[in-house]
């Protein structure tokens, strides 16, 4: 990943969540964020539900997913 927004925001660690991509500093999988967005949950609602997240974390999750499927 070359995007600095992703680097440092999305991590893969085999010792955390079996190596699934997660938001740095949390145990929130990128997949959960994407599912919430896919269900029509707005970014503001996600940020309210998970106050440790920042909007840039959600953007990084979307960018990460786009890069994976590219």
C-alpha cells in the first residue's frame, strides 16, 4: 500500500483478529466498517458508535478495500 492515509491507519497483525485488516488502535475489522456503510449507516453514526475512530479511519478502510479489489 502506497497511500499514507492507509499506511498507519489500517494494520494487519497475525496476533490481532487473526491477521484481518483492522483500524489501528482498535480491534475493529475493516470488514465491519464496510458492512456498516453498506447497510446505509452514515459515517457520523459510526463515529458516534465508536468514538475512538476518526473520519480518516473510515476513509482509509474504504481506500483499503478499493485497493484490495483493484
